[in-house]
């Protein structure tokens, strides 16, 4: 099938990171994020219908997540990312014909595409961040590079979101056409990154044989045996699902407050810029504070942002959205990613990381349409207050779970 690539020279290692960084930046250069909800609303779709479409996306992603994670481990992580890009390009073409059946098909294809990207991206990055001149500092290098790439991609995303808002004023479908070009450029850049495979992969290994199911079972066993790992996967999924849902529905919330599309694009871009600055500070946070301290601080900050969005004052809404919510998730992502990758075995890396993506999709299947339905029945302020209570209860449940598992294992 393919062999594990040999250790790269320092120069080749840097080139690989640059090509991956370009792919990563282009993948997050989203010209459609600030407009797709409004695009569908202007074509007769209600907030609840949009929530149902998003639920279809996450159902498809949830079903495909773990099998595609095993595919990435066994057939190739770069190969998985290329397939993801090609499927995303197809879904964008379908989005340009916004009839209900094609919209639904678009969300199915897009969900499967994101599943292929799932754990493969972080697994591939972990593999190529081993510095041949300093292999013992792998975790530190990964955390710093992950944060740097996240900052670069977030800045690009903020520019893309703002540009998408203004492009939509020329022609509402123009951001989608431009996004198609961006995806194809990202695929070209990815071709410069070597394929990687765990050392256990042999020419006889095939993802469609009996191996994937045993591979998935081993990944589940590893995750369940480590309560901290399981808790991190769950916390990441819940925190990310809240941020993602609010990111999209905040568009409509600000629109209800009287802001036009370009202004909403600027607010969204400002939020992403704040995220970039916060992620840049994540490596420093990891050097100076213990991981549990960072996790508690980030979760408290996210809860504070949700609470401010529940205010009846527009200024409090904007501040809550721009600062505590964005800072929390921006720092949380690299901290959890680094901690997870350091805890999981290389052989099941993409598969176990896909569990987080699967849990995220499961949360979105419930939360995104639920938020849309609630927003049609009550004010956004009330919906955010209910969301705050649910988030607090979920975090308390996870803390109790960890404590019970640790006591069962005889740990203090």
C-alpha cells in the first residue's frame, strides 16, 4: 500500500510544515460562514429548517466519523484529507441550487467530507511535527505549531468571513464560487505533504477488511480505560458544539438587532481575530499553568460569554460574543489537542481523535436544531439562558464522572 515515510531532513521538515500550513489556512478560509444562514433564509428557509439541515449534516458526519478515522489510520491520513476536499467542492456546487432535496444532499456530502477530515488532520500534523533535530520535544513543538497554524488560519478565516460578507453584496452566490476555488488550491498544497502511516500498517492491511472493526474496538478500549482522555474528548465536543452553534445563530441574532450583512461579517471577523490572538497566547498558558487550571478557566470564560449573550442589552451581547466566548474556545482547542495527542497511541491516533468529532456531531444533532426551534418560540436572550444552564450541568456531570472513575481505580 505505502510505507511510512523516512525521517525528513530539517529543510524538508520545514517545507512539509509550510505546505500543510498553506492547506490548513485555505481550508479555514471560509468565505461563506457569515452568509450561508442568511442565504438560506432569503430563499425561504426558516431557522428551524436550517437547524434540521444542520442536523442532517451532523447525522451524516456522526455515522461516517469513526469509520473514516479508521480509514485515515489504515489507508493514509493525507489521502483522507484529499477525499474530504473533493467532497466539499461537490457540496458547494450543490449549494448553488438551493432546492430542499439538493440542500439536504449538500449537507450529507459535506458531513461525510468533514468526517474524512476529522481526526486525520491533527494526526497528520502530529506525524510531521517531529523535528529531526529535537525529537524529544515533540509535544512542545506540536503545541506551538498547532497554535501558530490556528492563529494563521483564524486570521485568514476572519479575512475570508469579512470578504464573504462584502462579496455577497455583489452577488449572494459569489462567496460560494470563490470558496470552491479556495478548496481546490488547498488540495494542490496538500499534495506537497508526504503520506504517513503508523508503523503497524503493512501492504496486507486494508481498511475494508476485518481490520477496521478491530482497529475501532481497540480505540474504544483505549478511550474507556483512560477517564481523563474520555473526559477531554467529551469536554472538547461540548465546548466546540456550543461555540459552533452560537457562531452561526449569532448571525441571525445580530440581524434581529438591526445589523446588516456587511456589519455582521465585520463582527464575525473581529471575533475570529480575537480568537487568533488568544490562540497565540495558548503555548504561553501551557508553559505557566497546569492543564486542569487552564481547562477550568476556559470553561468558566465560555459560560460567562453565554451568560452575557443572554442579556437584553445589545452591547453586552456583542462583548460576550467577542471576548469571553472566543477567548475560551481559542485557548481550549490547542490545549486539549496537545493533551489528547500526547495521551493516545500512534496506531489509533486518527480513530480516537475521530471520537471527539463524533461526540461533537452527536451534540450538534441535538443542540443545533434545538436552538433553532427554541429561537422560533422564544427570544434569543431566553434561549441563551437555557443553554447556559445545560452547559453548567454537563460540566458538573463530567467532573462527577471523573471523580467516580478515579475512586474506582483507587486514585485519590
